[in-house]
C-alpha cells in the first residue's frame, strides 16, 4: 500500500479559500512507473542538488510555479503561487522546504524502483537465472566503465530477450537506479547467496557460475541448462536454503 505525505492545511485557494491536499511518493518503492520516468528524466540532466529536488517535487506532486522562481527552496522567502489542477494555490516556503527534504531519498538512498524496461517486473519475477546472471555481469561492467553505455544496452537486451536494444536517456539513468535496488532487495531476501561487498576473489564470473551450478546439479551437469532456464527466484531460494543449511552444520 502506498504511503504519501499530505499537506492539507497549508494549501489555500486564492479566490475561495479552498483547501487542497497533494500527494507524492516518499520512497522508491511507492513510485509508479510514470513517477520513475519523470524523476529519471530530471536526473539525466545537469541540475544542482536543490534544483533537482525542487523539480522532482513539482513532477511528483503534479504542481508547477505560476511564475519563474529560484529553484533553491531556502532562497524562497515569500509564499509562492502554484498551479494545481488548473487552479492557483499559495504554498509557504516552509512547506516547500519540508517537502523537498522528504524527497532526498532520490539522491541519497537505494530502493526498489519500478523497472525502466517494458513488461519487466520490478522484482525480476519471470526472469531466468541465466538472464539475471548475464545482466548482472553487464551491469557490473558498466559500473566499472560508466562511459561505455554498451553494457547498459546489453543488460537491457538480455533481460528483454532482445526486445529492447536502445535506451532513452531516462532509461539509462533508470537502469542503474533500478538495478542497484534489485541487488539490495535480493541481498536481503537471499543473504546466504548474495552478500554485500563479497570476498575479494580472482574467480571469473564464469567460474562463479559453474560453482553455483555444481551446488545445485547433484553431480549431473546435464541439468545445468534446466537450472539456467529456471526462474531466478526459484534458483536463488534453493541456493540460499543449501548455503544456510551448510552454515548451520
């Protein structure tokens, strides 16, 4: 269930004294895909921190200033007129500052945002273990080579079975935010398999994959293909159970 912050009493219609409440997501998890697209569009452009938060507030709450104002909420001294649903409302600087402060998670926190890819579940249900493992390798390559967007495109192509081969600017930003959230979510759900940071190792991703498969195939390498095609959550659940059991023996 979504949670929203509401400022019912601070919004007054200029002509009739009408009150209105606005709502906006206060975490990545409560964002809709439209919210996420709007935020990533803002993040993909070179705005300063305070300007970014103010623009995100306007986009998420579906409000806009009636006239140009400074983007730094702390620089706003007087009440500001905003247009909401075609009507004019006065909002105090204090309310704007508080609202922008509650959106700082956009710049500072990792959470499970919606998937920026069409028909891909935000928790990657329905994705095979092979797709997940390949996409994660591509995303790791991109993190080490952020100037090479090839790896982002390869990850998107892998996750969508080739349906997505090009990414819009907001999707490029969204891929990184979303995948960081996916990894955090999976680490919490399957802690015995995915450990944050992990041990330093000289093993290649292929070596690690073979070790994971051998843990599950019961010395039957002919089952590897079946395991790779299985849902990623089914594989990680089984691996987590095996590693947890071994840790307690």
